[in-house]
C-alpha cells in the first residue's frame, strides 16, 4: 500500500484566530500542486475547497480539523509560500498596514502580478482568493480578507 501514498512535506504554521489567540500546527503539503508547477503551498491549502482541513497540534501531536473561515492569519516560513509569478516579472508592490475586524494590526508588503489595466491594489484585493500573501521580515502571513476591516498605506 505504500506505493499509493502521496509524498507530503510537513510545514509548521502559526494560526491566528480572531481575538489574537495563536496555535502552532503542522500541515502536510503535497510535493506536487494540482493548479500550478511545483509543490503545494500553504495558500493552496487555505484557499482550497471545503470548510475544514486536517492539521497536527505541534505541542500535543493530536490531529485537529481547522475551519478555514475562522482563521484570521496564518504565518509560515517563506520556503512554503514561494510565488514563481513574482520571480519571473516585476510585481506591483504596496507597503500596507492592515487592521483586522477584531482590532489587531499587522504590517507588511503586498506583492502581486496582474495585467497593467487591472494592477491597482483594489483590483488585487477584489480579485484575489480569500487568503492573500503579506510579506513580512522573516515570514509570510496569509491574511483572510473576510477578517480585514481596512487596509491603508504603511506610515513610514
């Protein structure tokens, strides 16, 4: 039966819930993605079908099923969230400050590639899947736009 198993890569993720509670879980990403070249990314998992997906609580090693809709932010090492599209062409980038509906505030860089006629930040936010990338110093945060109250240019 081992020959029928799909190879997976373990990725540790910090999940932030509304109100700021955080949980460390491990998810298992396929070595091959169904919608693009390369391996499955955390964003593929979070933007996938269904309401729940499996994870393992890092501290207890127990299997848990997470509800995508309740995750406000998921943080992961950049190695698990590479976007080849931004490596092949010059992306549009915006330093932003995001206020979540519960009052939490996070800052980072939104980077995306869209056709020039639809390359405004508003176009990206309205067309992107529920979770979008926010690049931060040493991690990538995937922000659930259903938990976003506002986005503004970052103050320098």
